[in-house]
């Protein structure tokens, strides 16, 4: 199967579409799927277009969605009846809700209308904690692990014995930090969440490089789209 993989479009649909067009996603005549490694929304102005696109790909059975920390934030925001504290405002959650519902800031109907959106009814329920092929693991932050004063320790049997709160924590991990001590033998972990420029800077001495960070056992894809203006996309056959 051919996979087109991206991550962290954050509500910037136009750069996502451009990246997919450049890689040939829409014109590819062979069977293929799109994998998005989390953080579909928040910060960008095109939440409605993003939602419509993802729904269309779900209907075509052509997309695999990995849950990111911003999906957790959206769900928390709605469960708390859309009371917009600074965390939800600063992370763009409230703005996403306004875009998807058409309601103004502070509307009393926000939670009610958000619960009716396809984001809440179809997209979030379809998301996976991770997706795995023969040679790759697709995830948002990193493989579930515990952080201590010495670094990271992988949770044994993480595929089947990881609790919800441990998955929640894993979505906040900087994979380019955890990668040195947490690897999966025979696999390359494809992740998002933390800007790929971090890996280029820390391990290669290159500044302001937002292209995918690739090394033995890791591909980090977050292009910091609100800053860089583009979305990374790679193509893998596995």
C-alpha cells in the first residue's frame, strides 16, 4: 500500500492541499491512503475546509487519522461546556469552535453546537492512538513511555497495555528527545507534535529548517505551519 503521510496542519487547509498536490495524492491512480499524525485543527483560519476535506476522505475510506494533543484539547473544551480559559484561547481551540459553528465568542450555545459538528460526531471517534505497518509506526508525539530524571522508559507492551492517561501523555512528548532512548526494533517511528526544526537544530546544527527531520528510527513531520507557511508530506510504500 502507498501512504501519503503528513502531520499538524493546524487548520491550514490550503498548505495541506498544496503539499498533497505536489506529491501527486489527488492524481494517483493506484490504491493509496492518507495518514495525518494529529493536530488537524486550531491556529489556522480554514477549519471548515479542513473538516469538509477529512469527511470526504473518510467517506472514500482513504484516510487514517492519528489522534493528537489538540484533539484532546478540543474534546476537553466541549466537555467543559466551552468555557474558554486561557489554555483554549491561546491554543486556538475557541477560534476553531467559532469557525465550525459560526457562533461568536462566548456564545451560550457553543457547546451544544460543537457537539453536533462532524468533528465531534465523526472525526474524533474515528481517530487512532497509533497505526502500524510492517516497517513503520505512525503516532503523534512518541511511543508511550514514562519520563524520569534519567530520560524516558518505554511502557512494556505499550500497544495493548497502555491506559488512556498514558496515551494522553504520549501525545505531548517531543519525539526527537525521546527517540534517543525509546526505539522500536525494526521500525521507523513517524511522528508530529514538535517542530522538525528542533531535530535539525539539535542534531545537525541547521537553523530554521522545517523540512522533515529524518534519522535512523525516526521521521518527524511537524513543519510548524503557522510559522513556516507549508505542510510536510512524505510518501511511503509498505
